[in-house]
């Protein structure tokens, strides 16, 4: 479904990503892990058209998408849940969700809402509440819901567990697990390597802009070098 070949992202003189290649098949869940500044967000942002692709190519469903404007890429079914849980604080939960339907242009908004509420019943309880007054965990669910209501073909998430209490992190991952079981294709960026390697079918380890390791998450979990670098004691490296 998604094919990234020799991707490079530069910001002026700064090299954020160099020669990164990977693919995501339909229905697969892939994680990109790695420390601060590894180029994880830049990779996601390049796919969604928000960061400049200096060289390489990105194909989605067999078509080149690098160079397309972000709104066109979104319309093709590529949804990104950015880092930082940006909700529209003065709007209600429901209005925040409805903003995510803009790519579809067809269908009844109520059907989309029902689908999101069925996987996130807490949002239904709070649908008339102002989004700015939700807890951090609820805001994270809301931004994921806003992406889901647009029926993305691939759902990309940038550090959905960041800054959340362990119990809430578990709730986010169990939601993602539920989505996976419905066949949702997911590309996840995480510093929380333990959770990411448990969740994803395959994982890619980035460091200073380059792919250091890639493979089945179960194989990576069993490698002592991965354990000592990414899973030993501190999860946030
Ligand atoms: N808009 C920008 N302008 C200039 N440099 C940037 C920009 N965005 C990112 N960078 C640089 O690119 C490199 C990779 O950053 P990126 O945000 O992709 O890393 P990351 O793996 O997501 O890190 P983190 O885990 O801290 O979120 C860093 O050196 C960063 O300073
Ligand atoms: Mg990042």
C-alpha cells in the first residue's frame, strides 16, 4: 500500500532523514521507533506532505505522492495524527470529530460519528463537552477519532502515548489493537519501544536519520542489542 524508497528530508542544511526505505502492506501494522531527533516525525510528515522530500520517492497504492500538496494526500486516504494532540479547544467533541470528515464529501455525518463512538464510547458521553476541557488521554482519543471519521486507508500516528499515564497508554494501545483487528492499516511512530514492538507486526529502528534495523517485531524483541539500546530499563530513550 505504502512504499517509501530512499527517502531524504532536509531542512535547509539540516539532514533529518537519509536513505530511508520501507513498505507497509494493506492491513499491516508497522512501527517506527528510535530516540529523539532520529527523524521519525520527519518521515511521517514527508509521507503526509508536510515535510519537504529532498530525494527518493513515496508511492501510495501504486501512485507517486511525494510532491503532492498535503490536502491531496489526505484526500487519497492517508491520515496523520500529529504529535501533541491538537484539538480545537472551544469546539465540542462532536464538532472536532466532524472536522475530520472533510476528505469524504459524501455519506451521512451521523454514520461516521456512530462508527467512531462505537469504538470510543467515552467520546459519546462527552460529545457536547468543549474539547479544551478534556483530559490528555481523552484529547488523544479525540484526535485519533478525528482521523478515523475520515475513513483513512492508512492511519499514521506520531507518538500517541507521549506524556500519558501508563493506564491511559494501555487504553490507547488497546484501541489501536481493536482497529488492527478490523483490518485497519497503521503506521505508528513511538519512542515507547516496548509498547510499539508488542503492538506492531514489523518495526523499523531509526537513528540519526537512518534505518538501523528492521524486521518482525518479535525478532527485534529477541535481539539483545535492541533490548539493551531500546528496551532496557528506560523506555523513553
Ligand atoms: N522544521 C524543522 N526545521 C529544521 N529542523 C528540523 C525541523 N523539524 C525537525 N528538524 C530536525 O530534524 C531532525 C529530526 O527531527 P524529527 O522531529 O523528525 O525527529 P523525531 O525522531 O521525531 O524526534 P522526537 O522523538 O524528539 O520527536 C532533528 O535534528 C530536528 O532538529
Ligand atoms: Mg517526533
